[in-house]
């Protein structure tokens, strides 16, 4: 009887061993001991939830859709390390609809799945430009509603689409809370947003974006936040029209380095900006609503003003503003704040008009419902 019971315990072991082995597969042939697939899409559609897909260095011209939890990892083979996902020969096709109702052609789409962890993958959108015709957007990596996970050591570039191209786009339009981390990644040569994170009026997406680099002279904004919780910290953002565009988010924006932008930060819904270094911008920080907290920011070499309060009451303290025609512009009556100024012609200008932002400001072409502005149709 005892022997029979032992056999019952031992008999499933070979099956368990096989299941463990097939949980890891490869794309390519750089891992001889793993089951091999020729495309990332074939591997994604064949594995069980929770599997790890190791992608060998090479170029993969495809659109990838992920609908279950898994790990997608670029691996090193010899001295080769880059896994490059490019546009298929026939071009990109819409494969998702955003929470704003826009058609999106995502090169890597994560839809209703989590956790999905993507690491050491490059996504190049060169050749996918559709000029935003019919309001079709391009995204290098797109996490749709009800998705979660981590994007780590990723490069997104070439998402150019008539001001409808986004490098990394994460959102959650559902009522259930989700969290996504974007870290140690780079975004180049996009023409709308480098990183976009959005959810509804009640934030259901928590974003942690840290230690990323976003640079693109064609981009409207480096990082766009629309109704999300979390933190945006220690990122390098440069050569965009707006460094951080916070539409209406309780997220904390801290310890970022922002250089050579039209507007270092545009905070339309208040927001919190702490210990950021902003230099070489037209305006360091612009407010679009009352209630913002600006503390410990270092704002250098602004061509117009360090902070544009736009007549809104805000907690503006312990900031250092150097080399600007005006330190704090359009400060409301009774403004009180302890800040340090150097080489400013005027430290504080009063509230000259009741207008929140001047007619030429980006608010005229960006609203929360259309976070990337007026599209070319």
C-alpha cells in the first residue's frame, strides 16, 4: 500500500519537469536547450501564462500582441545584445483603441494582461508614418486598460506620425487599479509624447517612471501625465516643447533633469514638483490651476520667466531661480513664499491679468480629453 502511494507521488514528476522546461522558450536559436520560435508573435501565442520568452539578438519585423502574463526578455548571445522590433514590410495596422477612443497601431501591444514584463527590447517605428490620417496613432509600446507590469531597459524610437507618435504609452480606463513601472529606458525621435500615462477622473493607474531618458526635438512633450497616481523621478528630459506635461494628476514629479525645452513643466491641474533641475527653457514651470506645490526646484537660464504662476495661488517655496528676466511672473495678490533669486531683472511680477495662460500657450491645443492636442486629419 505504501509502495503504491509512493508511485502516485513520483509518477507526476516527469510531467512537472517537462512543464517547467516549456515555461521558458526562445525566439531564434541562441539558447540550444530551449524550444525555439522564429517570431516573437509565434512564441507569445504558444506559451502558457507566466512564461519567460528569451529573444535572441536580431531584427524582428512584426507587430506583437500580448494578452496574458509573461516575461519578454532580450538576451545576449556572444557580443550581440540588441533585439530590434521594426515595422513590417506591409506597414503598421491599428490593433488597439485607446481609452480616449483613438485607433492605435502599437508595435508591442499589451492588452488586458498582467504582469507583463518587457526588458532589453528596442522598438523602432521608422517607416510606419501614417501622418495621423483618420486619427490613427502609433505607439512603440502600448499597455492598454487592465494591464500591468514593468518596462525596463527598453529603447523606443522613430514613432513619427503627424504629431500622433508616442514612444511608450500606458493607460487604464477601467475601474480596477493597475500599476506600471517604466525604468532605465530611452525614448528618441517621437513627435507627440515620449512617455504617456493616463487614466480617468478617478485615478486607477499608478505610474512609477524613473531613470529614463527622453530626447526628441520633434516631440510636443517628454512625459505626459493625465489623471494618474505615482511618481516621475530622476528622469533626463531634453529638447522637447514641454518637458513634463501634467494635465491633472496627483503624481509627484521630483528630482528630474529637464533641459532646453519651451516649457520645463506645464502643470494644468495643480500638481507637485519637488527638487527638479530645469535649465535653458523659455519658462521653467507654468501653472494652469490653483493648488500646486513647487518646492526645492532649481531653475536656471529661463529666457522669459522662472515660474509663471498665471495668477493662481500656489505653495512656491525654497526654489532657486537664477538668470531669468523675471523670477516669479503673474503672482497673485498676497503671494507669500521664501525663494532665492540671482541675476533676475525682476524677482516677482504681480498678477497682470485674470487669464490663466496666454493665448499663445500650449493649453490652447491640449485638453484633458485630447491630451496630445489638435491632430492633423
